[in-house]
C-alpha cells in the first residue's frame, strides 16, 4: 500500500512539473494567434516528420530484434514494432514505463521473458545515450560559441548549491558501497539456505536472464547491420526534427547545423523524467531556437507544433498497436540455445 502511494506521488509530481513548465511557457500565448499560426503552417512538412518518426520506430524494432536474436528469439519486425509503439504510448502515462511495457507486450505476443527483454532494452538505451553524447560533442564543436554558454548555464542551475556538499555526497556513495558489499557477502554465505526459497530462486533466474539480455550485444549475429540500423535511426531522428522548420516562414531559413542543435535539445527534452517530454521538450527547443535569432513566440509555437503532432501520431498508432497486440495469436518463441 505504501509503495503504491509512493509511486503515485512520484509520478504525480513529475506530471505536475511537466504541466507547470508547459503552463509557464504558454501562459502569455494568445490562443487566437496560435490557431492563426497553425492555419498558416505548411503541415505537409509536419506530416513528413511524422512519417520519418514512424520509420525510425520501425528501424528501432528491427534493431531490437538483433539484440534478441543471440538469445535464440527470431521475431518478426512487425511484432516488435507493435511492442515499441505501445512502449511509447505508456511513456505518456508514466515516465520510463515504456521500457517495461514493451517488454511485457513482447512476452504476451511472442513469449520472450520480461527479464531478457529488459536486459536487451538496457543495452539499447546505453547505445542510444552514447550516440546522443557523440552528437552533443559534434554539435558543440560545430556551434561552440552558441551552445557552450547555453549548456554551461543549464549545468550551473542543476549543480547550484551542491559545490559545498562533496563530503556529504562522498559519504552517501561510501555507505552505498558498504551496503552492496555486505549484501554480496551475506548472500554468498547463506546461498545454500536461500536456494530452498522459491522467491529467491525466481529472483536469481530473473537477474541472470536480465544480464543475458544486457550482454546480448557481445554475440550479435549481424553486428554490421546493428550499427548501420543505429546510424539510420539517428539520421531519421535528425530529419524528422529538421524538416519541420520548413513548415513555418519564421524558421525556414535555419541551417543544417542548426538542425543538430534542435536534435540535441529535443533529445535531451524527451529523455527528461516527465510524461512524453512535456514541458522539458518545449522549453529546450524554444530556448535553442532563440540562439539562432528565432523570436521566443515563434520558437514556442514551433516546439508546440512538432511535439503535439508527433505525440498525437504516437498515441494513435500506440493505441492501434495495443489492440492488435491483444488479438494477434501468441507465438511461443522458444530460444534455440544450440544456435545462440
């Protein structure tokens, strides 16, 4: 009961923060003016952005299959695509719930254990974080003057007040390390006794399967295809963001390099621990456009346009994917350990 209340409060707070940031950005926006801007926008570019986004999700599903294959699960990309889209839909309800939700869907449709699915998703996320970090470095190199001060300001805000707390932080880390070592020692010493406990055995199996999923990248059968699909996915992310600038006269003159800045800030905004990146995406995207001389009102509308239209597409396709996942026949994808 307490755990449920704690989770409810945590997710409610994240939603409240998202709504607060969103309200702050749009509190002075004239609704009539916003509708007029929407009517003037060339939505064909927005529709192209949505198509590119869906294609990137399909590539993500294909890449996920390659992480599952070393464990013996040969799945259809269509079925993993359904799971990926349900995951994106779940992120609008609870932040980061999508990773678990899509693994749950894949267990239902193809019998892949959630533990192995989560392990593969962890690996996937690590790869994506490294890719985003690489793009941030490249973008900083290309636009150092504009972005160095911007990111320095963000970091300063986040770290303000902790400069004098290094001893406290080190103490917390030391305690965590000691607790971890104690648990390892305790479990090893009482391993035989715990082996008789059903719950303990289930936890051990779950952790082993999760580790197997994390390490699946070491045994990729088509590593070249994996990295090519990763590159293609990020190119699609860039294009789906950049093409939207042509939908508005105020942003149509932005350069290709500016597109990298938008990709970075949009990616960071969507990674924020709030439902669907609401608020964080809008703030970072509009602030980034301000660096290129786009007036604040225009930047705010641009962020609203790209986020709203793509979110509606995710919700629509996500709901359809969920219902399809509920009715398609389950395929028991038993792992072929002989070939894995």
